[in-house]
């Protein structure tokens, strides 16, 4: 309530947290775990029961995400069930409901994103993805995706790439296909998604960034995971979105963006970075100022000079062939698998060794939040 946060993403229903939001004017993007999708797909009654049990009357629900990165989950039984589950849930919503039904994807649904104008979806996913895209178009629902410039830098640790990923001054990168110049990785990834949708004929489908963020701490081999970089990325992202400048492909059009995550996940396994994406510690103390104060003040852009590698240190090798490259796309399979490690296919994707930030079914974790920067609300104050 002390911030300009207007929406929260919950990865699964949490009644006690929903109750705590009553009267806050904060709406929620409510997630359905992948493990619940089969029952919702196979039974309209189950979908109706889920809606009755989990959609609150005291807190507005902007959208429901049916699964998270399901098409790249590694479970081949799930993709054919995605659309039926979405259809059953839509039919179960109360008459006149404004809640949208969608699903969240990883960047691994893209087979090409370099340059952004070449953005395209994996043809291997067409059988499951195309009907979902048509569903979104028909019902006015957004396409939701999780881009992470942090992982782009982790695979290309040149100083100029860090500046490009952190919205800091840089020479820019020209998209030879469109002639547009990009000055940050977030816009490049967003426009690659836009190009992929437009190529399919879905230029009217809006995009929602369902996750993006930067860890403020990491293991010794996790380049770039520092407080300074996390503050720079998130604060500059907030300022970029508040400016409503849009992207080179869609100028003047802001996009709903959820920052991962509101709180640290201090009980999580994997590398140190996985426990260090929070804007706040678990005791509610802020890890750094991301420019979300309710006063409406915008954090000044954070400009850092990347230090040279320490003598004797070993950074991950650069994958940038040229200083104008956006991503390296050499994928032969569509993306990563949920909760598993896979070879790095493109530095726009989640690389091997980066544990998925999704909860495994049945495993208790701290509740995960995504934070939406509610630009319309901020601009109106």
C-alpha cells in the first residue's frame, strides 16, 4: 500500500493473501499450477468448482493464467490440454466477468529473436500454440511471457552488453530488418515477441510481461548478480515504463510488466541468485530502491561503469559475435523444461544451470509474487 504497485501476480490461489488485499485497490493475476490443468481440461464441472472456490468477490482478478511456461514444461501430455482448460474456465466465469483467461510462456517459445524484426514462434509448437493464440484474439486476452535480460547478460558478459541490459547509455544496436535502433534488451525482447505475434496475424493481441527481474546476489560464477545491477535494472525499467515511450516497434505504447519478485525466496534451492530476486527481504526490509514509492517520485536512472574482471576471476565467456547482435539463436528444440537443466540454446532463453523460478507441484515454498507497475494509476496521480 506504500508503493505504486497496482497489481500482483500469485502463482497459485492463496486465500489468506487474497483476503489481505481486500480494500487495497490492488488487483491480482491469479495462476493455476500446471498440475491442475488436466482436471480443468477434462471436466467443465471441475473448472466451475475451481472458479467458485478461488475467484474472490473482495479483490478484482484482472486475469487467470492457466499454467506457467506449460508448453516448455517437458511434459508432453500437457500442451494438448491447455486450450480445453482455458475454454472450460472461460465458460465457468460469471456472466459479465471482465477477467481474462490466458497462459504464461517462456521466451523459449520463440525460434528467432535476433534481430527483433525476425521474431518467430517455434513451428514445433504450432499445434498447441496456434489455437491458444486464436483463443486470445477471439476473447481479447493478452499474450503473457517471461523475458529476462539478466540471462542475456549471463551469456554475454561484455561491458557493452551489461549497459544494454540495464537501460544504461550505450551505442545502440540496429535491427537491419526494420532499420530501428534499440538501446536496451527489454525493448528488443518485447519487440521480438511483437514481431512473432504480428507474423501470425495477431497484431491486436496485447502483450503482458508476466515476469522480469534481476538478482541482487549470486554465486561467484554468476556474473552481474549484484545489488547495484539489480537496482539499475529494476529502477530504470520502472522509469522506462512510466515514461510511456514504448518500444521502437510500438512507440507510445506501454506494457503491463510484473517484476519478479516482491519478496526473496529464502527457502529455495539452487544457485544463490534464485533466492535473491526480491525487492524486499522476508522481514519486509527493502533490498534497494526500485522507484516504486507511492509519492510518485521516479528513481533517477542508475548509471554504472562496469568494472573490469578481477585478476584471476573467471567470467562466463562472451557469446556476442558482433556488438550489434541481440541474441544468438541456435535452438533445435523448443526451449527449456520446467525444473530441469537443458543446454543453452539462445542467450534470450533460460540457460543451463538456471533453475526455473516456478514452484514444483506439491512443494511448499514462500509465496511467489510478481509486481505490476500500474502505469495508468501512477500517471493519474
